[in-house]
C-alpha cells in the first residue's frame, strides 16, 4: 500500500511539474488595424492623406530577444488629386471632374529585437528590413458639361486609366506590447516605409510631362493582437 501511495504521489508531482513547464512554438501571428499617412512629393506639388491600413504578420522567435517577421500590409486607397478640369477639342469645350487615386501594399521581411518585460507587463522593440511594395494609380475623368448641345448625351460618362509599379524598399518600425499571458499580447506599432513609384508614367495624360515620379513616405500607426502558438 505504501509503495502504491508513493508511486501515485510521484506520478501526480511529475504531472504538475509538466503542466507548469508548458512550452510554446517559436511561431506567432499578429493581426492589427491601422491608419497609413501618405505623403507624396512630386516635381510640381506635394499631396498627403490618410487611409485605413490593416496588416497580418507571422513571426519566428530565434532566441529570447530576436525574431524574424513576415508582414503583409494593405495601405488602402488614397486620393492624390481631385478637381474640375476643361479640355478643348474640335471646337467643343468639355468640362470634367478628374480624380487620381493611389492604392498600395507591401510584403515586408524584417529582423526584430524585443526587450524583456520592463514595466508591469510591457515590452518594447524595433524592427528593420526590406519591403516588396506594389502601387497603382487610377485616373478617372467624368464628363460634367459640353458646349455643344448635340453632345450632351456624353455628360456623366467616365473614362479611366491605370498605371502600376513595384519595387523593393526600406521597412522600419518600433512597437510596444502589453502581455496578457505568455501567449497573448496587445500591440501598438509604428511602421515607416519610404518608396518611389513611377506608376503614373503609364497614364496617357502624364506622358511627355517629364518626371512624374512620386516619392512616398508612408507612416502607419496600428493597434492589434499577437498570439503565440
């Protein structure tokens, strides 16, 4: 009986120790919602605006502080130019509303350093790497008036052109995390992704105008949740 009791006690002790020594995978996922501030500088003018920018990331923990992170971010759609224009062709004046919109995304690979928990359950970190970015311009002209009454049926018609570009650029960021548990954390992220695009060169109205490159300086602020497997 004593031997049985000792054996049972040893088994329960081992089970409790194993329960406390739970280990997790080196992988974690993060989903967040953010706002991306687009600042676009061209040869002629500067434009800026904000767009909804969600992101999804997968990280692999190399050691206690360092990890590798793969992140996809949708930068949303941003109106670069909007206004009324006029054109004269074959003796007819045509008025139209012109909208130039930009949409972009990136797939980034970064090395990430994160401190141990410093104050309460907060930790902070920084990341640096490269992003493969894609960007598209869409120019839409919608006819609002014509000087020839026989052509008024054209009012309301729209014509669109698109141009796209892609490349590899710098991706950097800083972040803070509040750890609810070893597996679950609340995140605050600030991403910086500057890149240059010549997508507008594919749109006919910009051809022959010289350098129509847009230099993007995207600042993205986001909040989300990270889960470790």
